[in-house]
């Protein structure tokens, strides 16, 4: 079994929850299963197809979607997705990103805004990347990232983030207070990436049982036109001047 297939198998529980969510959303909104899956899960990206709204789902998605619609049982759909993700190319970021360990940024846009990202690139040991024992490692990555950003992109003015992670003190403590404390709920967070879905996973790709229970309880009260309310933690939008990061690190 390949490394990607083994990882897909570890993610089986996570994919199962996404498929359950897609099924409920499809029933509530009168959508086919495949249409609900591409709108309300991150399976399109997990299959290495990028963001489904840039500008539309990839042509290759139609084959996956047709198969999902043909399968009638949840267990069959889950087996299909686990196998498909295991055979797919690695998930690529939706925009060009410059990475430093667990962190990455997109080059500034025309207004000098820099979008900031996190992904788990540290699976060493039995603790997650935000463990207190790894604070120095994470801050070293951030120090290098912002030094490079400041030098390589003089047009950069502000840093902007958007993730459920800003609910966690273990994540916020890595950043300047003006940035960490700026979080406001995203008005209509997308559910096609990890900024919301990521909260269901632990650092080892298994489902966090506490978050899963809260998610399933929320699913019983699903509001189809505000589906993000199912999740126990809302994705937060953060923003601060680049100077705050340069001073802090």
C-alpha cells in the first residue's frame, strides 16, 4: 500500500463525516449527492483537483460525481472515496504559496494584502504541531517567513488569515496580540477547504471524538442556508499590519 493510500485510510472517519454532511445537505436543498459533495465538502481538493469554484469544478470531478450518484449505500460511497483519494495526486494549494514549515503565505495582492495559511507539516512525536513543546519550532518558522516576506515583497502591507484555528489559544499564542485578538466570525465561510472542516481532525489524521460529537449534534439541527452552524467552532477572519509581525518576531 502506498503512503497516500495509507493516509487516505487513516482519514476514513473524516471522509465519512463529510459524506454524511453532503447527504443531509442534498436532501435539504434538493441537490444530487455529487452536487452537495462538491459544494459542501473538501473532497474536490482532497482528490487533487483544487478549489471547485476556480472558476468551476474540474472536468475530472464529473467522473467522481457520477460514481457517487450511482452508489446507493453510504458504506459504498465511503469505500470509493477512500480508494480514490489514495490514488489521487497530493492536494495542491488553491493559490501559489510560499511555505516555511507549517506556515505559508500568498504573495501580496494589488492592495498589499498577504493571505496567511497553516498546514500540519510536523508529525514528529506523539504531540501535534501546536504543542507547547514545539512553540520554539513554530516561532522559528514564523520568524523566517516574515523576514522573507518583508525582504522579498516590499509592497506587502497587511496580513490576513481565516481559519477555525484562531479559536485555539495554542495557535493564537504564536502571533502578535493585535493579530491573534482580531478574530471575527467569517460571514459565510466556505466549506470546500480546511478552514472549517479541519477542526474535526487530530494531528494524526484521526477524527477528534469531542468535536465529532458536537458536529453530529449540530447536524441534527442543520440549517441548510447556514450550514457552517453545524460546526462547534466558527472560522475566524484575522488581520494586522505587517509591521506588527516584524516587531513581534
